């Protein structure tokens, strides 16, 4: 998966899918930890996108 080309919505969708997988009582600890790590990564990337959009918005508002 290419991180740069994933949209904010796609990152949230992936995180949601991971959460559903983590709710499966039959996954192993190793699988769970791997999924958790990937989910946290996607949520951090999404959060960074929000912050960047917020900064861009604020910059545009200051230019008015």
C-alpha cells in the first residue's frame, strides 16, 4: 500500500477494518499486535492529514 496516495477516508476505512479484525477472539497475539500497530499507524497518518488541512485552511483564511 502506498501511504502517500491513500486518502483520509481510505485510512479511516482501513483502521475500521483492522478494529473489526481485532475483535475476532480467534486471532493470535502476534496477529493482534501486528494489526494494532498497523491501525495506529493509519490513524496517525490520518491525524497528520487533518493537521495539514487545518494549517492550510488557516493560511487561506489569513490571506483574505
